[in-house]
């Protein structure tokens, strides 16, 4: 009888506790729903088209954002494979980024109107060109200058006589939406010459050039350099290898490292990595015409977030988000990559694969290239025998990879050429970009050390959320370099650094 009473008492306690917990949890759910603006009797619908999610702003509120999307239907692509893989578009639509920080708005008001930023395209391959392009977009956003785009041209490693190979930078990475969201004015070189016709005509006459139309990039450089000297404008002289360009907290002011904002709350000294701090002050902002050449010592072979930054780390994160969300490969490239990726995942065990970028061509000729046997030795600790391995490479003789094919299920872009109908691509330059996007989705990635192509894959992987521990290099002394907790260091171009993507969604 005593045991019965004791059992009854325990049951009552359990029931009472359950009731209390139920109401506490129900109250907690109501409070969470109120923060998310969701009524207590309504559950948010899953938007499979835009992958709606929430992030925290700087006041601790939940802010809804939508995952980036692509307009694939307008290309009328043929071939197999899906072009709607939800996470292939790594960029986001974040509502609080539609409003530019007030400090940047104030900076735009300083100096003449209009004021221009003109830049010369790098003379090397695409990924070196891209680095300079991103740096100039960032500088234009920081200064509010009208960005003047270089004329149409070709790149290193390509057939300059093939008209299909000639391109504008915005053909690869469109900036129309960037301009719309940020208010940044972006014009063509042709438009610039029309606007500044009076100034241009003086240099044209001096150099005996009949007109600005159909000018080669080299002649445009002569013309712009002469215009600068005639009108006491400015050619950039900042060497990003030894000088770090920093914007002050307050627009147009002077940086004082004894100021508590810099002294106690700034990462600038780590970001500089021993470089001399160079301030962008009101004097520079007063120059109406700033011309940045791609020649040493001002060549911008450097990731944008290591080239220049704002002292306010909240603004610095905002700019990194803007470059992620509005400066990326065009929809045609991503849509075609999604077709290849879907076919690859259908063939791979459990839909997962590892990936390599193996650059042969003109790279690392002095010290010797990595052999297939060395590649196997490098990767045996983290890639399973029989695993699908997708390889992006410039090696045309695929029998070179025979030792790898004996251990791994090796795939190349060529394996999907017909099935994904890669001949649909409008510009042959896009093919290597498609390849890089597919590689970025690997479970693990092993790249070529010092390749800016491999480095950009690292950044895309970071935006996709792949952990640093999944990234490797085919170079013994730097095998796990991408995994190390460290600040960027010279030479900054040798890789991409996690500071470019980790933690940037914090407002």
C-alpha cells in the first residue's frame, strides 16, 4: 500500500512537471514567433524557390534574406541535367544592405561632381584580371567615384584574333544590379570620352590620334596618361605590396591610431601585415580624375579585401557582402555549371565527390610539376578509395591521370560535354568558369598552390559554407595552409583568405 502511494505521488509529480514544461515551451515559441513576425497559429511556409532564411542583424533581430537565384530559362539551354540546384548560387539578397552606410554616402558628397575612377585591365589571365576588377569596384564604392570600365579586349592564354574571345569585364561579372542596389555609377570608356570631350580633344590632337573609337588598350593608356599630365590629375602611385589603403571612420578625416576607436577596437594593424598605412583623405577625394594602371608597382594582383578597407569593421563587412552578392559570374555560367553538377552528383556515390584543380601548362616549370603518384600520396588520408574525383585541369593528355583512375572514379568536364550540351555556351571564355564552379562543390578540394584559379575556388567554397578543413594544396610545405588560423600575409595573391567570407553576414 505504501508503495502504491509512493508510485501515485511520483506520477503526479511527472504530470505536473510536464504541464509546466509544456506551457513554458509554448510561451518560448510564442516569443520566438513574435521576433520573426509569425503569428502563434501560423508556421512559415518553406519557399523552395528562394530558400528563405534568417540571419541576425547588429541589434539581435532576425532578418529574412533570400538565397541568390538564377534566370536560366532565357538561355534556352539544351542537354541533360538540372539547372535549378538550390545552393549553386551562393550569393544572397539581404534587405539591410539595400541602404548604403551613411559614412559612404557622406564620402560621395566630398570633392567635385563628377569624379572618376578609371583603371587599366591587367594583361595576364582571367583570374588576375578579376582581382584588379574587384579592387576597383571596391575603391569606387568607398569613394563614390564614377567607375569607368575598360574597353573590350582579350586576355593572356587566349587567341586574340578570335572575335568571340574579345570581351568587356561586365560580360563575365555583370554590375548592373550592383549599380542599382548601391547607386554606384558605372559607365563605359566610350561614354567617358563623350562626357569629357573638351579635355579629350586636347590630348587627341597632341598625340595625333583621330578619334577615341576603336582605340587599342595601349593607345587608351597613352591618351589617359597624357590627359592626367595636362590637367594635373592623378595617376595612382600606391604599391599594394608595401602600402595598405585605409579609409577613416569619419569621411575625409585623418586616421589617428591613438584614437580609442583605432587603438582598442581595430584589426587594422593585423590587416596591414607590416605594410605602411596609406590614408585616403579629402585631398585625394578632391582629385576629379584618378587613373589606376595595371603596371608595377601599382598592379592590383591582390584580393580586394586585402587591398583596401574601411576602419569601421561593420562597413568593411558590408562591402565584402556587396562584392559576394553582386559581383560574381553571370547566370549563363552558373546555369550551365548546375547542369554539369547535377549529372556528376547523380553518378557519384551518395551524390558526393571530391575535387582537384591541377594546373600544368606554364606553371611551376622550374621546380617540376606534381606527378600523379605524388597526388595519390597527398590525398590518400582524406579521399576514400573508389570515391568520385572531379578534376579541372589544363592538361589535354588525360592518360596522364591513369594512376589516379586506378584508385578513384575520375571525372572531367569533357565527360559531360555532350550530355550537358556545353556547346550552348555563348563565349568560349566561360568554359573554365563553369569548370571552377563545379570544382567548388567538392566534399574536399585540393588545389594548385599559387594559382589564382585555385584561390578563387577557395573563396567560392567559403561562400558555400565548406569548412576550411576540407581545403588542401598539392604542395608539401603548404598542404593544409588554407586551414590555418592566420591573418593575410604577403604576397597576398598566393591564396584567398578566410577573412574574405567568414563572419561577413554580421551587420
